[in-house]
C-alpha cells in the first residue's frame, strides 16, 4: 500500500486464525520502529475495523508511529457492535470473543513480523477501550507473555454484571408501565446544569467539570416540580429514575449487585447512551437486549426475550457459566468484593506494565468497577505500593465512554496519550505519575483547558492562584 495522508507505505496482510478470527496486519516498508502495536475492538465487535480513526481501538494510531500494527474482529462477523446473534448457538465464538482472539492474533502477528523483517519485534504493546479494555485486562491476567505493555481504557471487565444486570437495571428504571420512557432527553440539559452547579469546584465551574463526583451531594429531589410538569423541573417519577441511576443496581433487599451507579457529571452524555439522540434510540438498551437474548445464558434465551424480563434477584446467578468465559473480573454481591480472572504476578515478573484509564463522566461502562478492579489488584499484589510498579489507574474528569462524546466538558479519545507514557515506562523505566488531559475546540481547534490526571488514588489540586485552564496550575496530591 502506498503512503497516503499521514500513513506510511506499508504491506497489508489479511488473514484468518481458525475457525473465524479475521485479522489485518500493517507492516511499514521503511523506518519500522522495531515494535508491534495491537488493538482491541468495541461492543460485541464483529467487524475488521482497520481504519478506525483516533486512538480508541484504532491500529493506525500505531502505524503512524511506524509500529507494525494489527487488529482483529474477535472471531465472528456482525452487522454492528450491538449485534449479538453470532453467539446464539456457538460456544467457540463466545470463547474467541471472550478470551482467545487477542492472544491468537498476537501469536500470528509476531510470526509474520519476524518473517517480514527478518527479526522479531523488540517490544509489543496492546491498547483497547471498552470491550477492548476488557481484552487488555484479560491479556495481562491470563496471557502475560503476549505484550510488554498494555493500555486498558474504560474496561468492561465484568461483562455479565454490567451488560446484563446493570444495563437491565438502568433500562428498566426508565420504563413506564406503558413501555414508554419516563425521562426523555428534553430534561437532561436541566439536570446537567443543576449537577454542574452543585458539584463543580470553583476552578472547574468555567468548564462545567465535575472532577470529584463521589464527593458531590446532589439530590434529584432538588429539581422536583412544585407545580405542573415543566421543562425546568422533574416529576416525581423522573426524579425516581435519577435516584436509581445514580445509586446503581440492587436486589430486593437493597444489596448492591454491581459497584457504583451512573456518575454525577455524566449527564451531558446521556442522550447518546441512555435517553436517545435525535431520532436515534439510546445505545445502552440495545446492548442489553442482544446480550440477554444471545450471549448471557446457555442455552441462549432467544429473540423473544425482552430486557424487561430480566429478574434482578433470580437471573444474576444464571450468568456464572458465561462469566467464566467473558469476564476479566467479576463482582461478587454476597462478599462485596471483586474476583479476578487470573493473577497479575506472572505479568509483573515478566516486566509487564499496565496503564488503566477511565472517564469519570462515563455513563455506559461506569468507572466504579475499574476502581474496584484496581483495588483488587492491589490486594493481590500486597498493597498499593507494590502494585504501582506494574499497574496504574488514571481517572479522567469529564471524559465520556472512551472519549466518544465531546460535548460539554468531555475530552476526545486523543485528548490523553497513555501510549507514550507506557512506552517510557516499559523502555526507560519512567513510571507515569500523571497523564495530561487536553480539551480542544474540535479536531483542529484551540486548547480550551488542560489538566493533570494523577495516578490513583492521588488527585489534581489547584494551586489557588494560577490559570485554572492550564495543567501547570495543578499538582498531584493525596485525596
């Protein structure tokens, strides 16, 4: 393939790992940097998305840096990332999507790299967001020899707990008895304004950022209508939806079924995921529908199954067999802890490094599970200090799911650069204390603000006098 735009001339290799993992590898013809860059895919995958733009699950992000770059479709074809029909009667396809596709693609890509260049890659990296983030965590836990460095963004770690239980809770909470939504996108702007007013620190208010949603005491009842329903207030039923969304799923006894609810400060992103965007339906119920119909149970529930049919008390235990296939980590409601799919020790002993990041304004794959996962890794490693030599977590204020939504305060997926930080950690031993998040006014627009995103549990503290639009006015400090 000749050079085009900002992509170098490269050899394009298409192939299949039996039975059905399609992959594409791109090999720079000149100035190869001596490394391999592999990417994950989003949702239920199902397409070979080789020219995906940006950073999220985009292999050309590595090709531009002269990596040999590879991606795959996770082992099946689908019409979209919310199409789950491929899994209805195929346990092998479920295992490929859950665990096998990335490690097999890595194995084959390394053989091809060595054959093409006459030498193996010096370092291998993997980056994925959402489902790709789950794949990233699975690689570190189960296949520690595949990659030297791994980026896991907004990882959907507990797929059964999230896309079955939490998504069903969220979708059902907004269903009126007649099947119509209780809360529409028309009310979301008012909610977003009220949350920002209640939760944003003084230095964050100019940008609408909610940098610490866990410490915000906003109550939906504060927007309750005192008279007739209107555009600037919430009915009792609408406030009840918000109470359930912010709290997260629970059973009839009130026991939490998944860590945390939809974060305060994510409201500007709700139309895409939760309430509908123009004529487009919300995405979250579509994921829940096909996951519950075709992927969550064995045998599959089938096309007649509705999200409303999911029983939050009786059905979660039925997810256990597929949780073993899909989940990099699983939340145990009875114990209130996270069970990991493997031990990070082998990855640590191999010198591997893991960078986790998650948007604090992600209403789809909510960040609570990622924090709980990081805490579980720390317990397994013997403490936070021991884990910090191998894995670090960065929580990005205002960021939507994988940086998809850039309305309001949200940064784009390219608004942070975890790959460069990971390269320095792996290749030079420089552990990242912070990433820098940068908000721009469009792809080529001016910089609106920048902030340090500190390695968890540290947070960015304003110095009290500098320009709050500039990262240098903040320092990382204990929470």
